[in-house]
C-alpha cells in the first residue's frame, strides 16, 4: 500500500512538474509574441513617416488572432472603404429574403453620382435597369459611386448599416453619408439640389462656382469631420467577422470575398510589393489627403490569412507616394506573419 501511495505521489509530482513547465513555456511564448509585436509595430511607425501625414495600421492573423497595430483607435476618413460595410448590410437583406441578387433596379438620371466609376459616364439616358448583383460588383471592383449610393439606399440607408455593425460587435466604424453628399462636403458645396432632379453635370457646375480658397477651407473642415470614419482596429474587426462567416450566410460570404478578390483599383497599395500571385481581397479609398486600402492577404505555405488595414490621412504628398507607404507596410506585415515561429 505504501508503495502504491508513493507511486501516486510521484506521478502527481511529475504531472505537476509538467504543468509548471508547460505554463513556463506558454508564458515565455507570450513574452516572445509581445517582443515580436513591438518590433513590427516600430517598423510600421518607421515606414509611416514617409507618408508625411497620419497613418493607422491594423494587421491581424485570422487563425491565431495575433495582431500588430499603429494608432489602432484613431479615426480616419474611410473614403470608399466604407463600401465594405454597405455590402455587408445589403447582403444581410439578401440573406433575409428581403432582396434578391437578380432583382432588377431602375437607374434614373438622378441616381447618378459624381466621382469614380462608369455609370455616371455611360448611363445618362433613362430606361436602364441593373441587377443588385451587378450594382454590388460595380461598387466593390471599380468603386463606382453611383452603384454605391444605390446600394446604400437598398441597404436601408446609413442608420441600417450602422445598426448592423453594432450587431456584429464592430465598433469604431460609422457610415453617415452617401458618396454624393460626402464629396459635396469635401468640395464645400453647401446646397445640393434634390437627387431626383440633379445630375453629375449640375454637381460639377456647382463646384466650379466656388473659389479655390473656399474648396481648400472645406477640405480642411472635412479632414476633421468624424463622420464616415473608421479606426484601423474597427475596420480590421469588420474584415475578421466577414472572413469568419459570422456576418453573412456562407453563400453571401463567398460572394463578398470573391468580389473583393476581383478589386481593380489601387493595385499599387496592399498588392504593390507582395510576391506575384499573392491572393488579396481588398477595397480601396481615396479622397483629399486620405489614401486607404483594407483587405485580407492569403499567405503561402498554409500560413493562414491576415486582415490588413492601412489608412493614411492629412498627407500633402501625391497619391503614388502614399500608395508606396501602404505597399511597404503591407509587405512588412506579410513577412512578419509568414516567417513568425509557428
């Protein structure tokens, strides 16, 4: 009996020792993670200096949750990256059976918005119908502003988009205006005519009535506006819940991912310095001193995926120079997560 008791005590001691060792190794690993994260965050800060503005970064490994940041809680103008949030709410309505992807939507001349895209240049005459699936594609792949404003309306408006973000636990991301209203505020156009009777040409004419000084002051005011902004951490959280399948049905999740994979804008941003053939699903945004790109990079060698958000604001540099900063930061994040100890 004494021998059995001694064996039990020895076994318990051995197990206890293993637990202590495992705890020590786990603690050491966490310590190493902190050191590595601090190193890449310093590199983000170093690279960000070249933007000559404010830069925010969030990079999260979607498998392990390991993350690295720069100014994660600071709000940045989203520009067209807010179209990801609109897509989530729109597809939620599709999942609920309230809308159908093949549903045709009439595009009236008043539905055309200024800025990026092709609809305002090609669809000026009445009598056009487009499916919701095509509107979604135009919004995300070529950042068409007319398609975006129609998608926002179909999604139920900005309040409905924000309500969905809150339901998903996405904090720090807010959608407030259509692209038409957002661009008008940036340019200092104070009184927009009713959408039903307006046109991009009238928008241009209103802009030309303002002086350069007026537009400059409007741009300065716009840069300080908290509307239509996101924190890097908040936007990364939105990407995370999309890729985790928590935001939409499986079918809608795959549709959104594949549409973002086909993005045709900002090819010199996240993708700019990655190895050829790297899979990137993203959405870009540019307005005034802000240049952005947000998306998910698939790493080689089964190393997983990383959500990457790079926001640049208050920069006086030309857009290509800002894009280079985004590309360098994205490559630093790519290398960090690819070569980290597994």
